[in-house]
C-alpha cells in the first residue's frame, strides 16, 4: 500500500479546487468583455482573429498571411499583379 500524506493530499486538492474556481471566474470575465465589445459595435470575430495573430511570432504570422494571400489570389478573391505591379485584369 502507498503511504499517503493526508495533509499534502488535502492541500493539493484544495489548490486545484481554488484554481478551478478562479478559472471559472476568469472565464466569466472574458465573456463579459466579449459582450461589451459586441455591445459597442465591434466585430468580435475580427477581434478574435487579431488576438490569435498577436500570439504568433512575426515569422509564423507572415508565413500564414502569405499562404492565405496566395490562396485568395488563386481563387480570384484578390487581383493578380504582373511583375510591374500592374493589375493583369486591366492589361
């Protein structure tokens, strides 16, 4: 049988329970901020995208932006440019 320190076990459980309570409170605070943003007319989806981008390092963000732009151009969602920067659709 494993020798268990009851006091240590209670302390660990108590710390986890306290952190779970704090996590729930923080989650509610975050929901309040999202509601405030939406109530003030901000696009919450755009804000979420910005927050996600700010978590990335600059190189990772640049790579993803380049891939996104490449795909959008391939799908005709952005204009195509020739080597001189002229819009090919107007040439």
